[in-house]
C-alpha cells in the first residue's frame, strides 16, 4: 500500500477509496479504487471508479496468509489497512484525507475502515 500512495496522486474530486478483494485459484487478490461519491447506505458507490492506480492488482498466495477462509483474509486486510493508516506514511497519504476507506470482497458488503 505504501508504494502505491507514494507514487500515485488521485484527482482531488476522488473522496472515497475501496480496497476490493476477490478469490483466485491460488489465493486472493486485492485492488484499490477511488470514487467521487460515497454513500454509507449503498455500497454501489465503490463501483463508480474515478481512480485506479497503475499498479492495480496485488496477488496474495494462500500460503502467505494465516487466514483459514475468505472472511479471515478480509479481517487480516482490514487490520493491515488500519495499521497502515495509523503509521506516519498512512497519515500523510491521500487515504488519510478521504471521506471513507472501505474493504470488501466483490459482490459482498463493504467494511468501513475510516
């Protein structure tokens, strides 16, 4: 995450970010998107992509995570994102200035981290 927030500059109109997740044959994949709107009552805001970094996908091998299932993996990602946002780099990042930062599997509920 640190490399992406250092290298990328989303448009100032992007106010919310989602760290999307999906399962792959060998594990999971994470990707970051940004949107110009945020609606806490409608997770479809995250589908209105106005920003995606050039390094869009981050594959995660199933053996590199301690999670037993997809829900455990999602929780690991939530905790890692919280730790990043609490770090110096995270507090300086565009994510820290966002109206909302969420994590969720495609076609699932989004969990608001910030």
